[in-house]
C-alpha cells in the first residue's frame, strides 16, 4: 500500500487529484502589501464567491491582466491600421482591372 492510498483510506476522498508520477507544477510567488481595509474587502469578496483569498486574488489579477493586454493590443492595432489607412489615402494605388470594370458598369447604370 502506498502513502497516498493509506491517507485516502484513513481520511476519505482527497479534495484534489494526486498522481505520484506527475511532476509538481512550477509555481511563482507574488506578494502584496495591502491595508487592513483592503484585505477585509478582498476576503469578503472571496467569501461571497466561495473561493479562497488566494484563488480570488489570482482570478482577479488574471482578469485584469487579460483586459489590459487586450486593450493594449487593440490600441496598438488601431494605431497601425490608422497609419495604413492614412498612407493609402495620401498615396492611393493605381486602379486594377476589376475596379476599372466596376467603374464602367456603374457609369452605365446612371
């Protein structure tokens, strides 16, 4: 009987999956100093969501970070698109054959 099986037999079902062959995930640590008022607010929010303070903090930071990165990407793309658009207005390309045909067809419709 291995250690995990002995513990499960002694205490019942584990609250998470344990696989002895699985390497422990790499974990980085983040620490933050907050005021007592902020900590109480965070703890209350975590309790309302039914999660630990750590899980609440990680999920909140994940959402905020994703939002910031997406917004930055949008702004970055918008700036690049604006430059391409202005350049195309200032220096329009020569009309291709399809555009010339479309213009002639439109002129006949008038």
